[in-house]
C-alpha cells in the first residue's frame, strides 16, 4: 500500500517526488487517522462512511457509541487486522482524545493517538 503523505495540517505534501509518499504500515495508520477524522457525508461515493461526529459529540453519555463507531471505521480500513484496545478521553461535549492500539497486515501493536 502506498499513499500521499500528509503534513501537520493534514494537507497533501508536494515537491519531493516519491519522497511525498508513504508505504506499508505508515500508509495504513495514516488512512485510519484520516477516516476517523472524516465526518459522515464527507465522501460523495459513500454517504454513510466515517462517523457522525456532530451528533455524537454534541450529546452526553455517548462514550460507548464513540468507541463502537471508532472500532467499526478502524476495522473497515484496508490493512487493519485487529484492534487490541481503544481508550477514549472525552473532553468537553465537542471533543475527544482517542488512543488505539491496533495490528496491521505489516506489524502488530501500533499506537495511534488523535484528537477529534
């Protein structure tokens, strides 16, 4: 697997030819991160892909729902074979910190942390 690398602002990188691409495990982890940060209805080819963050983060007592949605989207990402653990730290009602330990077809025990 090979994808264009994203910068710290989640924009595509350009100008370094093949150095702007990442492969294998790094590509899978970037795809997981991108899919988890994407909102439902963002992709015109599949309106049900990704997570309805506006609804979930806007309500109380949604921790289990968030964990289930994160698990669903992560496992549907190409290259992911298993989720070992998901930790969720709900900040205010409009944010969440998520830590995932997952296995890919390339390596095991990959730590992935992101803030939504």
